[in-house]
C-alpha cells in the first residue's frame, strides 16, 4: 500500500499507524509506519528526534492506554474517533482524529492519525458526549452552585454521574501532595455492591496507592481499563493498585485527574460498567471533571479559610475566637446541655523568662510543644488557646475521675519533659451547668496552682 500517496493529500500533521492483531482479539505493537512532512517536522520540533518509518509510537509519545485504545478501535474495529487529550503533564494538548484504512494483511490493521498541538485547553472541543448526556451531566453538576451543604450535594452529584455511566461505583478522592494525604470526598456504590474497601477505609493509608496513579497514567489526564490486556499493563506499572483492583473485582475503569489552575486536586473514577460504553463513560467523566474541579477548589479554599478563622496557627489548637463562639452556644435557649462538663485551664509556667532570655523563637517552640502535649492527652476534647500562654479545655459528658486521670497524665508528661510545666485549674459540674461560673472557678484554681508552683520553685519566677 502506498502510504506516502495517501499522506501527500494532507496539509495538516498526519501519519499512518499500524496495529498488530492477535487471534484472541488482543493487540500487539503499534507503529508509526509513515508520516507526512508536517508530522515529521513536528516530531523533530517536539522530541528532537528524526522520524523513521515503522518505529514504535512510544519513540515519539508517552505510552498511553487511551491512545492505544483509539488506534485499536480505528485500525482493527474500523471505527472513526475524535479525541482531545492532555500530554506531558499539561504542557500540551492534542486534538486527534483517527480514521480506519482498509488493510490487505490479516493480522495488521491501519489507521490514519491526524492531529493538532496546542498549549491551551479548548473546552469547546473537549468531548464528543451526545447532547442528552451532556445536559444530564450539566443538570447534575449545576446543583453544586450555591449549595449550603457541599458534601451532601457532591455525593448527590456523584450518584447521578454513576447512574448516567451505569457503573457499579463512582468516586471522588482529594489529594494533598504536600501533606501526602488523600481523602474520599464522595463515593457512590450500586446497592448490591459491597466494596472490600469503603470510602472511610480509603482515608487511611491509601495515599501510597494514589501517589502511583500519576506514573500509571503516563502523563495523560485520564486512564481507561477495559480488558485483561489493560489490567496487565496496570500490573506492570502499579502492582499494588493492580492487586487492589482485583480484590474489588474491578473489570472496567475510567480514571480522570481533577485539576485546577494546573494543580492536581484529586481524581474521579467510575468502575464496572459495560465495556461497549467505555467511550461514553470517558466523555461523561471528562465533562464532569471539568465542571466540578473548580467547585471543589473553591470548597477547599473556603474550608481552609474557615479553619484559619478558628485555629491557632502556632499551636494547632483552636483559637480564642472559636472559644468565644463555643461559650456563646450555651446562651442559646435551644442549646441541649451535656450531662456533665469539665473545664480545665492550663497556663504555661516560665514563658516570659524564655522569651526574654532565649528569644521569642524559643518561646514559640515551647508553645508548640504545649499544644502537642495537650492534644496528646485530650484527644477527643476541644482545646482552645485562650491567650498568650493560657489554654482552656472543655470536656463534655465525662466523669470527674476521667478529668482527674487526664490532669494526672498531663502532669506526668510535663515531669518527663522538664522544659514545660503547666499551672492547672479545673471545675466539674453535672447539674445547673453555668459555663462561665465553671470557667471562673477553674481560672482561680489555676492561679492558686501557679502560686504554689512558684513557692516551691521561687528561682523560676520571673518578672
């Protein structure tokens, strides 16, 4: 076949790809058998390599299951395809067309591959999803606009997307690469499907698996797994994830990155759907990822700002603003009082001397250590930094013995540390709880404890 004659009619970048076909329906090597002048010049520009006929396509492009799927569908199944994909980690986008070419060879199929390269995404051509499906995706995702309960709504949206995909599971997982953490934001499962790992379980130790997805996707924005051949490639690239897929009997999968302003914020995937729908699923998730990525990024920003408004950045405890808001709750006539309450004041001894003699950086280190100690002891309680060196802890529905035990535990930790010592005062009430009276009594007892400390160690008193 005279491939050069075919290619000479194309002004745009174009090449002929061959796909090796096996009797069991799987495919083998995919090669670029010929290219026109525009393609040859593009290869040289992008890779610095000279184009040579019949080389494996991976000489010029990252290995991609998506790209291989398009080649197979066009060359072997004689389907036409159009796609728009990200390559080289967002550095470039390819708009691609695959057209089948008649082959006289029994075990080799051919397709014409034409493409254009851009450095910016064009959302108008991102997907080929049918209008009715696009409308269904839009109608679902638009629920996120102005919602008062983002988490509840995103779960509703993901259920809608799973229904559109007719998948057994659809999930959104957030990623914090700096903190090396992942968190399941939304997870929708078919009623009769019991996953080996629930969303809650995936929040613990799952990041090591998620971390490997980037390499598994080989620079692409998405990953398609539709048969055993694709799963074996996953096994080669990411054996840990391969085993997890097997445990959860995942047979088909489409995975998409969620990105905002070129930053990875998470992933969305659908699994176990009819393989003949794989291209539809890809289009649905591509469209969904585009709509929800910005909403998720906005939610994360608002959550971060909300956290900053109530957290003390130095010690990791809640701040005075949060403490005041908590106390105000007790003034609400509709407030449901706990059965018991314990209020503890903990004042750091010797901070002024540390600041004056060793510097404020040393004082800050001491305060950080204080916050860590308090959080180590009062794991389930609210801890507030009430002032410069003063902390308040509120314990709800606990016994008086539990309060005493925690105070003893804190003193034991301080004795072992040597550098940190707290003056402690506490109050415990079970009837007619008045939070302000509890605070006042605990505060007085804390100052009494501080005076006793300085009587015992007068050399540590510093004015």
